[in-house]
């Protein structure tokens, strides 16, 4: 599954170079070379989401509509936005008052303090646990910055460029304007007439209606792409006033242009990693010939028509940027301090991205990421536990006949490194996955006692059910462990499963 598909499936329908020579413990308080403790998400104050909902509705009430249908569609759209925020929070995917979020908010505060136009509104920046390399403006000063994007950025200037862009959307009120335009367009007399005509088509009626809706959607997105270019221009101005280097804008566009590409292109020595005396590596585990993906595919399937893309092509945005003559006045000392802080934090963004992949059940990608990060942090116990964790969860999926829901077949659109991991996983069964996990833990001398991650793995690999009492006992032993949240989620999942 492409990286860009994650958010649309998981939300709207209901990871880089390591900079060496730093001292991560200075900022994180962790010896990241040897271990890592994932961030335990903090809940926001209870009024944040209701306040957002009320504010965006007040803004919506100022809009005039040509007909009641457009008004209904518009208010349903604003309600969906607040519902999405509420759902993301309930799924523990929003990050609040942690070190990483505070750092991003420091950059936001710097942008606001240097731009009087932005000082009439309170901006809230949350990190979103998703591998989606993107950022989202939700209106009324609320911006979600995806871990999948921030872990790809190299400098504070690039982070500031993204924030300036999203804050520009808010400055221009693009969300409300865009929803209004779409609602009016889809409820116009002409649209209703054409939909009625398409509905009377005898053959391929569904296709005719969908093509018509796509045409109207494309017209709306044409407006939206102009919003992006406008936000680019104003965003670069906002960040340049703070002394951030505007050249970073070009670098950000290069990052976005490569957003569909996975971070680690090269293959891994899987035989060396997983082979043991008790359970030797089988050469056929890497045989591509066993897999059905070799059947010729339609190269058009899965591609998004340019007319339905929400952002202009990055080359178009680069051309627009080249026409601007922005100059920044760097605050050298302030920028050096911020860059130093960012260098110290960047590994933590990467580790949190891995924790997110485990949390949302993207176990093949988690395995791929954990193994690649071990090239930089070969002694890190968290990465080794995460490797075993992915194998254990995949073994459970295989036992429950849900393996193919999580493990794709290799695809030409992926780099060789990820295709190698997918080939490996597709040639394994539940027994092999569980044995690999056990032997990997033994080989790396990892125990399942007296370590937060180890005891978590001990619980989830046990045949005994995960009950609230089990979670409570774990929480008493490891009070601030993020794994207690994962255990709690598993209790809820088991309870929902039993109801069905």
C-alpha cells in the first residue's frame, strides 16, 4: 500500500539521514544508542475539541448560500472535520504536550511573533501519528503535522516552511472558502440536472454518475490548487520574516516530490539477521518465484489522475517559487540554537515514527524500518524488541487468516529494500514467524522480564486473553510506559470482537 493511502483509509473514511556527532540525551533524557522509551501521549484539556467545533461553526455561520442543499452539505463538511479530530484523539494518534510537539510549537510561536497578520488568532500545532508525509490545515488555527513528514525534513528552516504554508491557508481562510465553493458547485441547478440525466442512462449508469461527479470534483480541486500556490507565496514570506532561510522552500518541495519513495532503498542481510543454529534460515524464503505478484499488472490501476490531485505538481510550485524575490534576514544565534536542538531531536522523531507503525498495525513497514534503523543504532534494544514485535503480530495475523490484509505482495512502485522484506514475509507461515521471533530474541540476548517492551511482548505473545486486570498490573509496574496504552487498545479490540 502506498504511503499516501494510509490517512485516507484510516482517517477520512471513518521514514533519513541520521546526523552524527550529537548528544540526544541532552534533550530527550534518553541514551538513544542503547534503548528508547516511546512517548506516552498526553490528553489535551477537555475543552480543545468542543472549542474547535464551536469556533469553526461560528465561522461557517457567516457564509451565505444560494440554496439549502449547499448549506446542508457545507455544515456536514465542517462537522466531519471536528469528528475527525475527535476520532484521531480517541485513537491516541494526536501528540500534545511532549518534547517533540513543544519544539514544533516553538517554531510556530516565532512565526506568529514576527508576523502581525497572524496575531489575531491562537494557533494549535499537533503532531499526528501517521506515516503520511504531509501536514493538514483544519481551519481556525488547528494544524496537524504528520510524523511521516517531519522525520524527512533536514533543517529547522524546512519545518518553518511547512508551518508557514499551513498558517497561510488559515490566514486566507481557505478551508471555509473551499468547502463553500464545493458545496455550491455540487448543489447547483446545472449539477443536479446533469446528475438526473446520468441517472437515466440505461447502461453503465453508476459509471456515468461517477464520471460526472469526478468532473465537478476536478473543477473544485482546480480552485484548491490555486490555494496551494497562494499559500506557498505567503508562507515563504511568513517564514522569511523570522530569519528562516527561504532556500529551504525548494528543499521542502524536493522532499514532497519524493514523498512516494520509501526512505531505505537497499536490501538487507536478512539471512545474517535471522539465521540461528536452532532455526536455520531457509533460502526459499527469499524466492520471488513463489509469489503471485509476477503476474502482469495494469500499470494504470491505482494511479490518481492529475485532474483529481489536490496539490499542483511540485515542478509547477518550484517555477512559481523561482519568480519570487524573497530574502531572509537570518537571526544567526537563534537559528543555530534551534538547529542544534533539532539535530538532537531528529532521532526521536524517527523512533516515534516506528512506534506509530507498530501502533497502527503496519507491521511489515515497522519490521523494515526497525531493521534499517539498526544500521545506525546497532545496540539499541528498543529496535530489536520492535523487530520481534512485528514478527509476533504478523504470526498472530497469519494464524487468524488475516495475513494478506497486512502483508502486500511486492510491487514495482517500491524500492528493492521493501520488496525484499515483502517477499520474505510472503514466504513465511505463522509457525515460522513465531519461531523467528523467539530465536531473534534469544540471539540478541533480550529478556521478556523487567523491561517495559519485553514484558509487553510477553503479554501479547501469551495465549491468555488481555484483560483490564492485566493492563492494570502492567501499569502499576511500568507507570509511564506508552505500552500500557497499546495494551488498553487490545482490551478494547477484544471486547469489540466478542460483541460481534
